[in-house]
C-alpha cells in the first residue's frame, strides 16, 4: 500500500499485478511530501519492532485496512486505486516467483499442477503470509459486505494505459513504468493447466472472475 498526502492518493498493492513497477514510478512523489519524515520514522520503527506495531500499512494490505484505520473523511477524499490480473495467469506468476525467491515453500511440489493442487486444497493450510496471491483480489478492494471501496481498478493486461490514466487523475506527469521483477522463464499461462487445475483456480477465485469479467481463454492475458 502506498499513501501520498501531497497528491492525495492511496495505491492498494495486490500481489503479482505489476504493483512493484507502479510503486517504483510513484515513490518519487513522496519525496516532496511534507509528511515524509513522519512516514519514514513510522516505517523504521515498525521494522525495528518486527512489524508488531500498527503504525504502518503492510505492502499488500487491503483497502479495508486503510478505511478502518484512517479518519473516514480523509479516506473518502483520497483517490484510491488498485490493479487486478487474470487469476489463472496470476497463479503461474506466483509459481515462478516462489521458485525463484522462496523455493522452500514449493519444495514439495514437483510441478505447477502439484503446486495448484496443494495450494488450493482446503485440507492443507497454505502459508498466507508468504504467498498472498491465494487471497481473492476482490477482497482487497471491497468491504466486508462486498461493496467496492476504491475509485479505480486498473488491469495488469493494460498496465501502461491504465497507469497513464491514473497519473492524469492525480494530476502528475505520466511516468514511464519500470519493468520490475519481469519474468523471462515462463510461457503462455494456459499451457501450464490441465482441466483439473484450471477448474480449481476457477472455484477458488470465482468472485474475482465474476467481478472483473475474466475467463480462462483470454488472449489479453498473454504475457
């Protein structure tokens, strides 16, 4: 999550949706923010305490956390936005990310199919704190009643175009998005699935699919 007082916006960072690039492009805006010293001090204090103090929003905190913790009138006047991604494509991205950066988490998974079956098995608890991509994306942008509480939802599949729209809405020059954590070791996401694993993702992320209109055979999601 990225909060900027000067430009009055809140970026809700959903995992594996291009958020690292968005954060990198927007982070310089906070350097001129009058609240930057306070935010920096809170960040350092939170880290020093092992993030046991509620003084900093976690990177992938949902919008509901900010809505509950910030003054309501302040939250309401922020321009709040997030990006979402095709759930089937997102799980392939998560698989490659974990193999690179947290291989111990997927050590027992021989391949992507085993990873999906293990991860989405309700009888085998997954480590949410290490792989937040198991959380339905809709949960990050709605309240407990399912009502949308952000102002704009961009799509990973048209990241540059939607980010340019966001820059215009918050009144800043359109910045080029750096390509952070871009995978170079993966194929079209559809090639990773069989009927069983595709259906498991469809069931677990049914709310995302219904809310955002995604489908498995979606050419726009190829990356």
